[in-house]
């Protein structure tokens, strides 16, 4: 492993990835951002014992599932300074109980897990979906499309059939009638 700019680099020079345990990963980390599903192996992944292995002053961000962090242990570590701050948008109990100490701690940022449900985000999603619905039949690759079907996906009369795996970034999938030209590639 190499270190660069305080980031733990777990990729090998040959392009492979080195598997390391959490105790190895947590120990040198300055920022820990959790992005994992909740199942038996990740339940209370962050708890008193694992926090003890972390650097003092670590920043913890959890946008995965609330049960990944044992909240009483996080509260204790935030209060004694072992954890400098936490950003959370998921909690062990949701909604976060009114009496939770996390609500009053100055070194904790709490946000909604459904950040995309704001009026501005909803409007942007709707506008982008409408633009994609306009562009696809015209044979244009929609802005933000992660995958665009190659020309061999276009059938007779320039009809493109999108499978779920070919879906554009807006989530559009299905069959769209095409224009008189193949899509831009």
C-alpha cells in the first residue's frame, strides 16, 4: 500500500485491488465515509471497539444505513473528541427520536436521506426526463446518458429498443420510435 495526500491507496500498480480489513482501513483514515448495505457483517461496523482503532479527530460520514453505526458509541466518541464530527443522513431509528443527543451536538450535521426529494431536484429530474424523451426518438444521445445503444440495436425504420441495461441516465427504458438517422455515437 502507498499513501498519498493522507488518502489510503489500496489499488496496486498492476490495476488490481488489494483487499484489506476494516482495522487496517480505519486506523490511518482521517475521513471515513460509509457506503454499504446493512446486513449481519456491517451491523454496528462503527462501534466503541472500531472507533478506538481510529485516529483521534476522525470525521465520520454515514449515507448508507443507520444500523452501520452504533449511535450511543458514536455519541460518546463525539463528546470526548475521539471523533471530531459526524455527518449523518441515516439513523438506527428513523425518524431520529426527538430525544437523541445527536440532535443537539454542535459537531454533528443531520440531513435527510432523501435529498433528491427537494423541489429543485424534483424539477430537474422531470426536465431531464422530458428532454431524454424528446431526444431519443430523434436519434440524439440524451445528456447524461450513461450508456447509449450501439447502431446494431437499431431495428427496421430506425427503431431503437432499449433494454433495462441500456437505459439512459434518467432511468428511461423501453421502446422508442427513432428518427431517420442512427444515434450519435
